[in-house]
């Protein structure tokens, strides 16, 4: 018996049944088409994500630059007033001013400068004699014996230090310059 399809003609209007090779080829073709569309969609999403990230970086950089400029502008605007007072003091007739008046004027200007710094989160580190030595906040430049001062305690302050308020940090501040002190041995 021969099973050649040409031996058994199909009635008019009926399609010939597809063979399994044609079905497999069509299935593979559909799978490839489906995978290509998924690949194009994934590539499109990746490109959008990359563009979004680049935009985020650009905005973050611009925001950082703006914050720096604003911060500097606030500090400078406070210091400009102090400079004005220095100019006024320097414009005085030295022959008519006494040493006490000059010293008093310098003290006023210094206090004004400290006030401006304080408004921007800067505080003075000025430990008292007998206070415990704290590395990082204090810098020991020498050891000095002193009656009534326990070992490891501050004897004298040679130069004050400065700290900047840093909310969110462990100590809440960043030491800009440690106070220079002598310590009891």
C-alpha cells in the first residue's frame, strides 16, 4: 500500500493537512519573532534607564554646585560686614586714637566675626584648665606640670580650636582645627 498524498486527492476546498516539519518551522519562527520583540523591549527599557540615570547624575551635580554656591554666598555675605568694620577701623586717624580704643575696636570686630561664624554652625573649642584631654578636639603640644591638675588633664590653652556642626554624624560636629593645649603628665 502506497500512502502518497497524490494518490488520494482531497475534495475541492479542503486544505491539505500540514506536515509536522511545517508546524515545527512555524513554531520556531513564532518563537524567534517573540524573542526578538522581547529583546527590543528590553533594549528600549535599558536605554530609558540609562538616560534616566544620566539625567539624575546631571541634576545631582547641578544641585551640588548650587548648594556650594549658596553656602559660600551666605558665609561671604556675613563676612563682608566684618570687612566693612575693619575698613572703618583702618580709616581712623591713628594720631587721635588711643591704644585702648584700637584694642576695643578689634575686640568688637572679633566678636562680630565669631557671631557670623556661629550663625554658620562654627563653634569655638576653648577647653578650661582641668578639663579632660580629648584627642581630636585637643592637640597636646607639650606636657606641663601644674598643681591641682590631674594627669591627662588640660593645664593651659595656647590656641582655641574650631568645630563645624554636622548633624547626622556620630559626634554632631567636625573639628576644623583642634585646640592647642598643654597637658599634665
